[in-house]
C-alpha cells in the first residue's frame, strides 16, 4: 500500500475532473508537466478495484478493493497526529495513537461549523494536507478518462466511496474543508505588501480543499447506467451541507464567502499592495453549489411545515392572512400565505430533484384539502395551479407512470372546491381558467378516454 501511494503521488493530475477546473498552482509552476497515464489504461482501472493481496483465502465479498483501501489510508493520513494535525496527547512509544482508532472529530482542522476549538497553525501540516488532497484529486479524476454511455455518466466509484457512510472520516473531512475555506483571510493584518514578506502556507490548502469539495458536491449518483446494478450510496457531503442550520454557522459561511469573493475587487492606493487570491473560479462554483442545495432544502422545510399542519382546519383558515415578503428563491408576489404555499409547492415540483416525485400526490392532496378555505388567490398562485394542470395533462407525463392521471383528478377537485365554496373572492383564478380553457377542452376531457 505504501508503494501504491508513492506511485500515485508522483502522478497526480494538474487539473481536477470537475468541469476542467485547473489546479492553478501546479499549472503555474510546471506548465510543461505531462498528464499522467495510469488512469487512462482500463487495465489499471480494473487493478484498483481488484482485491487486496492476502496470504489467506477469502471470499470475494469479504475482500477490500485496492481503491477503497487507498482512499481509507489517505483519509486516515489527513487526521494523523504530528503529520497533518497537532497531537492531543504527549508523544512517546507508550502514548502513540493508532490511526484506525482515533476519533477524527477531535482533530478538525479549523474552528467554525460544528467545531469551536481553533488548533495551532503549523505550516508543515498545511503542506502535508495539501499534498494528500492533491493525491485524492488524482484518484477522483477517473471520470475524465471514461467515455459516457449514452446520456448518462458512469458513476465515479472513488468519489462514491469517499462521500459515503463507509468512510468514517466523512463528517470531520467535510467540516475541516469547509472551515478551512471560510476562515481563510488572504489579507491578514492588512499591512501593505505583507504577502511579499511572509509565506502564506494556507492558500494552497484552501485551493485544494475547494477543488475537492466542488468535485465531491458535483458528483450525482443518479446518472448511473442501467448496467450498473450496485446501489447508489448517498453523498454525505451534500447531506451535511444541506443540514447546516444554526445562525452562527450561516454567518460564518457568509462572512467567509464575502471576504474571499471581495478580495479580487479590492482597490488600494498602493499598487499590488494587497494579496489577490487565484482560486476565485472554484470559489464561485462552491458558492453556487452552496446556494443551490440550501435553497432546495429551505423550500422543502417550509413544505414540511404545511404537510405537518395538514389536518388542522384552523391552520388553513389562517393561511388567508396577508403575507409579508422575505428573501426567498420564489417569484415576487403580493398575496396571502396560501399563495405562498402554492408557489412553494410549484417550486418543489417543477424544479426539485426527481427523487421528490413520490411526494407529488402528497402535496396535491394537501392543496385539495385546503382548497375550500382559499378565499382570495393571487394571479401568480392562480397561474401556478393552471401550470400544474398543463404539465400533468400532457400525454408523455400521463403515460410515463400508471398513477400519474391521479394528479389531474386532484387538480380538477381543487378547482371545483374553490369555485363551489369561494367563488366570490377568486376572480383571478376564474379569469385564469377562462384564459386557459383550451387546456380543459383539448387535454383534460380526453384523460378519462385515454385511460
């Protein structure tokens, strides 16, 4: 295993597999470096996923592939006392810690999300972390050497294992990478030209951490081919990012993004007196990923509130109270909390993940139950309801699943309830129905006949 790590270490890539993001530090220092050839050879790819050599015969299902053993060893090294982290215990042969048994959550690299203690800054540790992260990037680069099959990409098993629950360091790794990025201050004390006097050992680590996070967060296991019979493992890095909820954690992340994104834009009276970061492209991608996952989960949390209160009629009556707008990734509208509920459900259904499709029945059932209480729908909410009908009554959607026609019936029941019980105050919905009457004439009438 030590020899395998040594071979890979000297062949790691100068660019990452995530959309061609170049490793700028290596590209600047060695522009003529040849690309490695190990992962280009299919035989090598097979070799990494073969079993570890053992002196005793073992069953195939009990053996550990070389790739998993390599990733596990590298993750252990990222929390190795006196190599990549400061030791919590005194050194000595009687007090040496076993890498397989230490609790890596006690060795998170930097204070921030989920960790309050700020460990001592050792430049040698930063350098070792950076090299190991680069080696992990070399392992993750297998995707760029594999031809896609049709419209689907073959899952990257390296990233799949790295971000799964089988990696016992997944949580401390995510926290360490995130905290190192968001706590990095390229300006420091603000002294002019300080970056020309003092060596910054943290910048290379932040750049490598950004690239690893971007690659892992970009890994979508739902693009697997039909031939791949292995079950997809959940990406814990995406899960952890979407579960950040404490106010102080949000402030820490936002402050880090603001500080780093503003760095290239800072202007001073002295030319080149302030250090400029070189990883702003990776930072923008990570910022986009963070906003994307947090926005999805935020809307789902609001949807869950409506779902949990679905059985209380008093709650539905209070939805007719005016809504005061707050910053949210939804269209701007003026209306009630009932309008907000419809718009959020529309956002979840139309732009959410495909795994949310089993919830469509539940969300529309909630709208059916609340529809008799909706006194005044806004034009935006009325348009969203009609858009549901247009989308769910298309032939390709109706025939894509045996139960999809139920969604059309739910929507018709919603319209009937509103018109029957709250006709006077819902002129916007009536107008929208009249304007979209061709949907009822051309599609909805044909649904029972087609089914």
